[in-house]
C-alpha cells in the first residue's frame, strides 16, 4: 500500500509540474517556456542557440513583431518605460560590458525577466539580482495595447 501511495504522490507531483509549463499564464509565457534551457550561442537566432537579442527577436517574431537585431538598436525602438511601470512584454536593457547597452531581456512580471544568459542559456532572472540591478539601464515598450492583450496578458 505504501508503494502505491508513493507512486500516486509522485505521479501527482509530475503532473503538477507538467501543467505549470503547459498551461502558461499567457501566450508569450508559453513561447518563452518552449525555449527555456536553449544554450547561449553568440549570434544565435534559433532554437539551436540564442544570444540575448536573438532570443528577444525570436520571441517577438512569434508574436508578429519585428525587432532590430542588436540590443543597442532594440533599445531605440518603441516607447521608453520607467522601471516602476514595467508590463509583461517590455524589453529591459543592461550595460554588461561597461561601455553601453549590451544585454536585453523580456520582462515577464513579478520583478523577473527572460533572457539568454551567456552562462545559463535561456533562463529567467530577477531584476533585483545584484548583478542585473547594478547594470540596469532602461526599458522599452514595443507592443501596442492590442498585441499586449493578445500575447502578454494572462489567459
């Protein structure tokens, strides 16, 4: 009986974690979930490997929005947004090279952003992590209200 109970408990846990990735909060979350763990690849723009701007371009292309290719040029698109006013789907930019904007991610809510990290590949990090907090530069909103409602708002 103990073995059966343990197996059922394990199965329930497995299903619970599977449901978390299958039933994403938004369509955008689902697109991101599908590529979490994809390795970092300098210049990469596909599921074989992404750099940071290749990742953001890939996700936004799936939502029908074309982005410029580099993080610096993406930082010139859309409308500037205050850090305190971030919405899911906003692009967040960082200076990781000490010179200029050199990293981009997608704000996903709850103080977190999805990005392609050179050490972890596609992952989700907190804006409040000391590394990112000290290197944060700006954010831009490139989705209009209709696109945001369709892709970034919770289902």
